[in-house]
């Protein structure tokens, strides 16, 4: 059976978690030791799970943070490290509680000004997401 080129093989969701510190916008990046990369918290959808449920679960699992949803951001499409087409939906998010503790997936998080985060992220699609980000509030 042929694969539909318009239909992604992998569905995922995550969050661009942000805050203001002394009036300066900061965003949260996660470091995944398995890939030695810096990116935004995200992960694959479980069967029957909505994109929003996935985004909230993945941010909590990877960062230990509970979040409030802001607006949905531009979707991101790319080929993953296995060559599969992947669709990731992201939301702007703010922290409502919780605290980071290193775990199996993420060993470090960093709150960074947007320009520093753009320089650190490992993937161009993350840089593009950040370039188009304009927080409300």
C-alpha cells in the first residue's frame, strides 16, 4: 500500500513554554541526552489522544511543569531521524506549577532569551517556530 505523501506518518505535539523575567521574554528548552539536542518539549501522540492532551502530557513528562495553554502556533512538518514524515502541533504555554527534575528523556532545561534560544536549538524547524513567536500577555 502506498503512503499518502500529504498524510504524516508520525503525529506529535508540544509546547513553546514562555515567561517574562524582569520584562524580558524567556523560552524553555529541553536537552535530550539520547540525541544530544536542544529543542522544545514535545512527543508522539498516544492512540486515541488529542493533540492538546499530547502537548500537555509531554510537557509535564519532560519538564515536570504544569501549563496553561495559549494560542496554537504554526504546525511544523519535517522528516524524523528514521526518515518518516512528521507533523508536530505546538501551543504557546505558561507555567502554572511544578518543578523540573532530570529524567530518562530530559537531563537539563534552560530558560533563555529568545535570541539565545534560537542560537542553541538544534533544528531549523525549531528556530522557525521561535522566529514566528509573539507571546500574548
